[in-house]
C-alpha cells in the first residue's frame, strides 16, 4: 500500500510539473496507458489473495481516478492559458497613428474648382457640364464666332477627324459652349457654372495644351450689368479671402458678350514682392460681359424678353495667384513632392460655412 501511495504522489507530481500539452499527454500515457504504471500494477492483482486483491484493486482505482481528474483539471487550465496568450498576441492598439503611406492629397486644381463651386453655389448657381469633344457649332458658331471671324485665329484649336451633327469635331477651346448647351436644354431663368477641361495647341511656361476654366451664365428678364459686377466683385473677394480687395472692370471684346469686360484685381509688386490687395498695380483674372443677343437668338431664346451675363475664369491662373505656384507646367507633372507641398488634405473640403481653407 505504501508503494501505491508513493505511485500516486509521483504521478500527481508529474501532472503538476507538465508544462505543455505534449508533456501532459506523455504523463497520461505513462500513468493510464495500456503499458502505463497503473495498468501494470493492475496486471499483478491476479497473484494476490482475494482480500488483498480487493483492497489493492480499490486503492489502484482511486489512484487512477485521482490522476485522470488531475489531468482533466490541468488540461482546462492549459486551454485557458493558451486562449489568453492568443488573444494577447492578436490585440490591436487602436491608439496607434495611421500608416504614413496612407496619406493622399487633393490636387490644387480640384481644390480650386471646389472653392469656386462653394462660393458660387452659395449664390445659387448650379453646376452644368458639357462634352470635351465638341462640335464646331457649339464651340464657335453659336457663340457668334463664325468661320471667317478673326477670333477663330486666337484659339489654337485641336481639330479632330470626325464630323458631328453640327460641323467638324474639335477639343473645346473654352467652357463657353456649355452656355449654348444649357440655353438649348433649359428654359430661362437660369444660373449655372460649368467647370471643366479645355484644350489649345499651345505650350510654354504660361500655356498648357490642356487647362481648366469655369464658365458662368445667368439669364433672366431683368438681369443687368449691376448684377454682373456685384456677383464678380463678391466672387473675387470671397475667393482671395480679402473683404476690401480692389476689383476693376475694364472694357474689352468677346464675340459672345456685348458689352464685354475684363476684370482686374488690385496687387502690389513693391520691394520685388508680389502681393494681392491694395497697391499700385492691377492683374487681369477673368473675362465677362452681357450675353450677346445673337447668342440667345442662336439658341431660340427671345432676346427682347431675356438678357443675361456670362463670365469665364482660368482655374490654373487663379490657383497660381492664390497659392503662389510659380510655374504652370508643374500642375501636370504628377510630382509627389510638389503635391505634398501644394496639395490639400482630403477632408479640407471648402465651404462658405466651414471656410474655404480651414
Ligand atoms: N471663353 C473666353 C476665353 O476662353 C472666356 C470668357 C470671356 C468667357 C467672357 C465668358 C465671357 O463667358 O463672358 O477666353
């Protein structure tokens, strides 16, 4: 019996000492397996007297039960520990900063278009669109620029091989054809802006074959030059963020407006430093005018009943001025260092309420 007590103590001690699932399995086989220590002892029972067989048999059975229970308990503890270790290893630290390579930037052209849309959207302008591949008629003729008109030469047009319903195909040289498409499609009163890509066959530090404009058009029965001036003065001041920005209207000529004007904003070049605002100098930033009655008539609108104003702004030009970007060509080079410097955070969405440049 002393042997059995010792066996029990040894087996329980080795269960306790087992530090892995594999070691515990070894202990189980060694104690309870077919050739295990307890089984071996059981085999010797036949040689004992009936009385001894009974008491030794009972003692061995209780050792067997005790060791099996100890193994069970140890297994449960180990499974728990294993799960905890796994959970700990898989823990995510939600306070870690985002991975730096996930940074992206909004291109200054996109941002500038968003700003213009935010300002004019607040004034009630809706956004209209037109195709970049345009028919000659929409790009020129309907805008009062017929075939033999000298203004045609000023647009270095990319002509395309095809011929559309309304003459040969061109890459639109300005966003003004969207005026025509809008006037043909919707009845006045209307108030739209049309931002988009435009194309001219020209390339140097201040010209790119592809660039961007925003067109504006308002048509109603009583629209007059005062509305044009008020809208554009307010636009310039909001865009450049200067409440007292000097804005000047200078007579000019465009075939699709009559009268026509160019808008200059005040600036200074004192001390060799260029600054927008009060100063001794002026800078041209956009073209505008009262819609030429011929344009309205070309679109089937009675020009004795309706009149309107229009304007066209170069996006790159106003972006360069506001953000101090010196070379036009850098807009299209996709240089990531440039974009990191001049780009905008994706969530810096311009609005008149939240601010144009939060
Ligand atoms: N389409 C002109 C250009 O590309 C810009 C322009 C001037 C648009 C006067 C207008 C306008 O709507 O009224 O040079």
